[in-house]
């Protein structure tokens, strides 16, 4: 793991950005009501960044509203790619 703090630089995505999921996103136990390990999003799913939080005072976590599935999933920057900048 790198010693660089992701929080030392601005977030890669902004509120309202349309993004595409690049990796399988599974429930790590933080998605209430779903079993741990359940697939929440798959590569190609698209959604919008609705909030930006942090984890362990090191990383940004982007809450992405995946419209087709009706779910909000937390993603790291490397799990996303920009489709369209927000307004």
C-alpha cells in the first residue's frame, strides 16, 4: 500500500458527475439488508456521484446512485471512470 494520502489532492470526481463502474462491487458488510459478498454493481453500470466521503482519513469514497438498479453504492476512484462532467 502506498504511503501517499489520497486526501492530499482534490477528489477525482465531483458531485453530479456521471460515472461508469469499472469493477465488480460487492457488499463488504456496509450495505444494510444485503448479504456480505452480494454483487451490488458490475462493470458497465452507470450512475451519478451524489456525495463524496472519506474512509480511514486516507481515501475518498464516492456514493454513486446506480439508476438502473436503484442502489447507491460506495466506490473508490479506481473503480470508476468518468462518462460526463456534472453541471
